[in-house]
C-alpha cells in the first residue's frame, strides 16, 4: 500500500516543505483541526491560541458501529472549539483525520464519506482523511521544529492511540498499531477478547513468543522501507512517561528515565513483568492500574520496532509537539477544501490516497 512505502516525487516535496513553516506566506488566515484517535484540537495560522476536547473514535470502530456515534460530538467540536480559542470566524477551515478514520474507510467507504459530507454541511469544515505518509511528514516536521538540535537521529518515532509513525526527512513508515490498537490486537489473539482493555497479564513464555512473532510479521517490510542505519528518537508519552521510566526502575532501581533506552534493557524489563498480574505490576511500579495496563504491550511494541530496524537503542526526548503547524501550512489540504465534493468522490474510491490526486483536475466548484 502507498502509505507504507517511502516518500516519492511530489509527496516528498510536500513533506519537506513543511519544515519551513514560518517562512510560508498565506493569503488568508487558516484554521486547522487535528482529529486524532482520542480527540480534537484546533489551532490557527494567525493566533497562538488552541483548544481541545476528548472524543473516543476507536471504541465504536472496534465494536463494529463505525463512526456514527461520534458525529454529534465531532460537529460540536468543529463548531465550538474555534470560539473557545477566540479564533476568527472568517478563516478557511480544514480538519485532518488519521488512523481511526482510515480504519473507518476500510470498514465502509460509503458510510464514512457520507458522514464526512454531513460534518462539512453542519460545520463548514472540510474533513480530510490523510494518508499515513503525510501523517509521518507532519510528525517529523513538528519534531524538528520543537526539538531543534536535540534531534540527532535519522527518524522520529511517534506512537499514538491507533497507529505509529516512524518519520524521517526522506522516508517514513506507518502501521495501524498504536498503544491502544496493539493492545487490542493482543487481547483478540491471546485472550480471544473483543474488549480492548482486557487483562493480558500474566503472560506466559508462549504468549510472549506469539506477540513477538506477530510484530515480526507486521514489521517485515520496515527495514527495506526505511533503509539502512535507521536511528530513532521516541517523542510520545507511551515511551517518555511509560516505558522509559518503568524500564529504568525495573533494571536500575531508579525512577529517572533511561536515555538512550537499550533493546537489552527493554527485554530484561519484559521478562521481569511478564509473570506478574496487572495489579502486582502496578504496585511494583507505584503507578495507577489504568497506566500500567499498557506498559507490557508498549514494551513489546518498542522491542519489536528495534528488532525490525536492527537498532540497539532508542533516544528518548519528550517535547510539546503538535501537527497543527504542519497541517496549517499544507496547501494541498486547503486546496481540497475548495473542491470538497470532488474529494469525497475520489475518497470513496481510493480512500486516503485521494489526497495525492490533483485538486486542479476537479470540476470548478
């Protein structure tokens, strides 16, 4: 699939252009909405103000209900968040959606397109389902802008709720395996449970072997896609506030996170944790059970990523990252807002890859 391959041609040009966010002149103000797996955040090109609201997009999808349950709160967010942030009512508006909406298209392209049309009619916001490679470009541009000289690796690892991205200056890789979706996959495979927050622990040696095999199969094309000498910096909270401090406590007996975080230390921590119940692990790490639920599956995911890239360690840097500046600077996204009916027709046929077609070839709106 295109979204799992390296950048090429015009897509690469778009991704790299996002790095010069501040230098790009815009004829009108813009408002962008980042619609992630867990909520909506808004920002504007002419204001530093932002606002956000929590909305769970993954649970109804996993239950087979599509995104119908989310229409009302999403429409409310698209209408109300700019007001909450004090943003101009006259700006052009685009919403970028990601892993949850890509899954919705896979489940029912027609229903998802119809829902998007309803949202646009009710809010005047063009809702776009962006390809994984574009999401990766946003993540890398945002990380480079936020971290500056602290970013010394070839790629940035961003683990969200529904997907992960390994984004670099020239290549990117993505999978629909985020913190919640990977945990849900293990629940289905190991516990035959449709409940995403099932109790995975304790995990036997056979369970660990199965989990590692699943990841090796899922990531079998990663090395070829990213190329040789891939090095990673993890920027998202599942690693910076979850895996890294937990591994350090288990391996070194300290609470400060390890940087860099080694593959060997992660594997050692997995062995220590696997035989514990969820409650015992939460007590040992002095962390709430709601946070501890995902720790072991997150460690397995990170271990699998390092195994797939041939890496021995991963840098860990937490920064305040936002894809909103990148989305606000994406001319293609805002061109689609002027040809939205055409976009929806192409979306029904080719899904997120509709973004890569040329808005100039659409009939005049």
